[in-house]
């Protein structure tokens, strides 16, 4: 089935019996495409596809396509929306601005994850957005801190102890970092920062150093402190 958003044709595929879930996946994807275009800059393609795949309840991003675990169309239906809108954000943070996903996974994952806050804010309002921040990001991070497993966000995938630490640090703590940056500089400047970042590095494979250069364009000394406290690796990387 198809729909259209800002000149992009969005196609949602489904297996027999999963039409209602596919209709929902189409709706979430179209909404996300509109909301992210408004915040980050327009989606530059006329075609976008969303399809179920045998990856249980997980998602995976590809250029102009997202795969959603086939179980999110059935028994994990409650995960479908969040998964679809996280993967849709990768169209900007992974496809338009690309990075090494093993050496510096935080560059695309933290921002794709944070983008969900903008989606929830826009579709459901600030109370629900706050609930997302607390339940999805703050609570898992607090759990990790209680186990003394808190660490810096900008580290390669193999540096993490396990999948839980990787996801909690790179996704949840990374998203909380963006949330804190946004609180610090204000919503309008934050949107401008992301728009400039997307424009400046469009179609490039960037590094954390370039990300930092974009942050330095914002004349706010508090941001460097935030970066050092949350993101910067414990020992400087050899490049
Ligand atoms: Zn992701």
C-alpha cells in the first residue's frame, strides 16, 4: 500500500493477514517523514519503502528503505511505531550524513534515537515526550550507573561490555545528551544546528571531529563541557 508525503511516495509492504499493521507502519513512516523534514531539512528522494523482515522485533535502516522485524507486525505490535520512527530518522542520520557505524556508532544512533523525541512531541505533545525521555532513556541509564557501567558515548562497538551497555550508552545516553544540548541552547537554535549540520555534511562520511566542528559553530562554552562530560572517550583516539 502507498501514501505520499512532501512529494515522496511511501510504500508499505506486508504479508497476508498483516494489513492493519502495515497500514499503521505506513502512517508512522509518513508522519515521521513530514516531521523530520520540517526539523532537519527536506527528504531528498521521491521514493521510500518500509517492509517486514525476518529480524524478530528489531529494525534496520537502508538507503530509502527500512526493514522492521516481522514480529512487530504481530505479537510485538506495541514496538512498531517507535521502531519505524527510529529507523526513519536514519534517512537523515546515516544516509544523508553518513559515518562509520562500527568505529563511531554514536554519530548516527544517538541522533536517530533522539529524533524520536521530536516525533512524539509533534504527534502527542510534551507530556508524552517527557515520558519517552524518562522511560526509554533515563531509567535504563540510571540502571547502568547503579551497576558502575556508565561510560563515554563516543566509543567503537567492540569497546562495550555487552549489548545492553552498548544500547544504553550509545542510544539512550546519546539521546539524553542531545536533549540536554537542546535545553541548553533552546529549541530554535537547536533546530538550526541540526539543519546546518545536515547541510554542511550532506553526502559525506563524517567523523566525531567534524561533528565537534559543527558544535563549535555554536558560540556557547557550556556545550564543550557537556561534550567532554558525556561523549568524549576516556583516552583520546589515535586518528
Ligand atoms: Zn538505529
